[in-house]
């Protein structure tokens, strides 16, 4: 297991939330990113890091009908 850092940000680029989640690999971290972003309604996106390496950046679409995360 690796500890991934989830850095959430709002539309102004501020980071109102930070979380650390243990995941088996980058794929599991990516799946968690979508679920976690779905639970942080005030955030517009999340960046996931494995140490200094950015694994992914996920942004919530401007049109809520497109969003597939779990609310």
C-alpha cells in the first residue's frame, strides 16, 4: 500500500481540503479521486500525488449533468 495525497481545490485555485489515503496503486488512487471529489461539493477538482509525483488532476465539469462521480 502507498499513501497518496489528495489536494482539493476550488474554482479560485484555493485548497480548502487535503486528505491522505492508502491505495494499492495509481489506478485505485484515481478511482478514489472521483469518489472523494463527489463528496466535496464545494471543491471543483482534486490533484493526486504519490510523493512529489502528480498522478492525476481531476476537475469537476462546469455542467453538472456531465459529472459521473458519486454525490
